[in-house]
């Protein structure tokens, strides 16, 4: 199951979370740091949009399946930024990453939340 280069048609950034403590207030300051910029395949999952109520707010969820060449440094607590013509969209990894083939591809399910 070799990865065909033509299917990897979107640029995505893989980012990890860095947590520091604010010197004045002692609160956590979260920043996201780019690990890599890679080519990937991004597909909407069906049904592509669903809605739920969280903490009294109606929240729309958009799930996508992202496939890329195999990497061993991606974990589920990272996020994926999909770069596009209409701007960048941040997705959290909700399933995976799962290895496909013999270390040829990674697949993960990601969600974007909007209220």
C-alpha cells in the first residue's frame, strides 16, 4: 500500500502543545509549536457535520480523515493545521494516529469545533 504522491495534495502543519507558567499570575500559558510541515490527504467524513450541546452551548463538529506519510513522532495530544486558500483551520486529533501498511502511512480522525 504505497503512498501515491498525487493523493497528498494539502499542506498541513503538525503542532505540539507547550505549557508554561505565567510569571505574574501563575496561570498556564499554552502555546503551539510547529513540529513539521508535510503534504497530506484531507477528506470530510460522512456525515461531515454534526451538532451537540456542550455546557449549554450548541457546538457544531466537523470531522475529517487525514492521511500522510508515516512518521513516528505524532501523538494524539497534538493538533493539525490544514492550510488552504480561505485560511488555516485547526483540528484536534480525536482518533489515531494509526499506522497503515508497513510504516507507509498514518491515518487519523480529526475534529474542528465551532460554536
